[in-house]
C-alpha cells in the first residue's frame, strides 16, 4: 500500500469509526451553510421583487419647465401669483436624454384646455403605449384609443354623463371631433381629465413639438437615482428635474433593514457554528492523542498529520456544503412562498456560497486543533500524558 493510499485509508476509517462526531459536524456545517444559502436566496429574491413592485409605482423622475412667475400685490397685500404657461421642446428633451446616456422608459405629456359645451375642459395629450407601460394601475373600461379617439376620466365621465361610444366636439385652434373609446380610473387626478393622443392635442393647441411634462422611469436606487437626476438636469436648460420617490424610498429603506437583519442573524449563526466545530474537533484531537503519537512514532511527519486532519475537515466541509445548499434552497422556497406568495429564484451559483461557508467553517474550526497536532509530543501521548 502506497503512502498516499495509506493516508486515504486512515481518513475514511477515522470518519467512519467516529460516526457520532462525524454526523454532528456534518449537521452543524449543513445548518450553517443552509442558513447562509437560504437568507442569501431570499434576500436576492426580495430585491428583485421590490424592484418589480417599485416599477408599478410609475415614474421616479419628472421633468418640468421652469414657469415664469410674477407675485401680484404691494406692501402687506398679496393677491397671489400669476404664471405664464411654459413648455418643453420635445426634441430638446430627447436630445438631452441621449446626451446624458440615461436609460429610462419615458412618457410625454401636454396639458391644456379645450372648449366643450360652452366651458373649458382640462385635457392631456399622451402616448397611450407609453402610458400602459408606466402606469399599469390605470383601470380602463372599454378599449385603448386609436387615431380620432380618446379616453375620459371616471369623475369627468360621471359629471358630463359620457360613456364609451359617445362623440365629443372640442374647440381649440383647430376643432376636434373625438370618439370616447373607454373610461379610465386611477384614484388620482387623472379621473378628472380627458386624454387624447399627443400629436392631436399639439395640433389642436398649435403647440407642435412642445410638452408640459416628461415622466421617466429610471432603473436606479437612492443616491444613484439622485446622481442621474443631477446629470440630466445639467443637460437641460429651462427645465427642472424632480424625483418622485416617496413610496419607493420607503420600500427600499425597509428592504435594506431586512437585509441587515438577515446579515446579522447569519453572522451570529456562523460564529456559533464555528465555535461548535472548533470544540468538537478539539475533543477529537484529545481523544486521538495516542493514535496521533503512534502515527508519529511509525514515521508519520507532522505535515502528513496536518494534511490528514485538513483532509478530514475539507471532506466534512464539502459534504456539509452540498447538504446545506439543498436544505437552504428548500428553506428559501418555503419562506418566499409563505411570506411573499411567490417562488424563490433558482440560483445555481449559490452552491458555491454554501460550499465556501461550509469549507471555511470546517477549516477555521480545525485550525486550533491542527496546531495542537503539530506540537504534540509522540512519547508523552503514547504514555497517555
């Protein structure tokens, strides 16, 4: 039997002879690595889910024109503020977005008023394809409009007694004849507006190429979004870029706190598992003192013994990591289904995380006992001292 095969034989016999301690170490390593794996998968899945939920809140940046304002009053009297309508040039906004390199979904808006039944009616020109992507919470009864059609807000439809299929005659710079294709309800100010295609309203108001607002949905968080807003602001003259992130900030802040809690729990468990591994391995070294002394007396070098104990720890870490990944994936699936009513993502590379955690704990916990093996005197250990 060669020396290498002899060491491998000793390794297998050592682990199989001490089944209780071997099983205990495997359970400890598997539990620690499974917890790290489960919390990692849950945290990753939560991050993707929160990002998807934040997208449902709509635009997180709004570009508005700087309005010319004039305070009316004198002395101690203030009669309010008079502001002139201000517009953004659609071409300039598009050029600035391209120049800034900002990747975002956008929605162009033009607010105005048209004459209907001897009164002014608030209208808004939009691109309905963009609206459907950025405002998924809009509830529509009827169908989305095509050319020559419009949708009306639920409050406005109730007030004017409008329904899908009705024809509206609207007066402006160019009169419009529109068919109502649907009634929209959002629970916001949109319920009191009439929506039509942006080019049609631009022609009716004689404002070709102009908009009153641009809403952007940028895939960014926190300081990243703020920096991108500042970058866009520098490239836009006569406009103001504003963040719309009240709900998103709350969701992201809660996610950061939950992830921090998960990290702290994982660290505590890993420290406890490392301590348990170190204690179990130290006990094993004490029990195997005569065996180690005999191997040294038979010609085994200190480095060979260290390799033997390192191989034992590595093998335990390997099996513990595999078991931990399988168990952790099941735990993550249970948590996401019971808490978030969704399936956890299948992330194969977390197997490397599980193996890394298990191997690290096994080798780190064995470091002290291996140093004891290195310094062990074979004569004294054979005498039982």
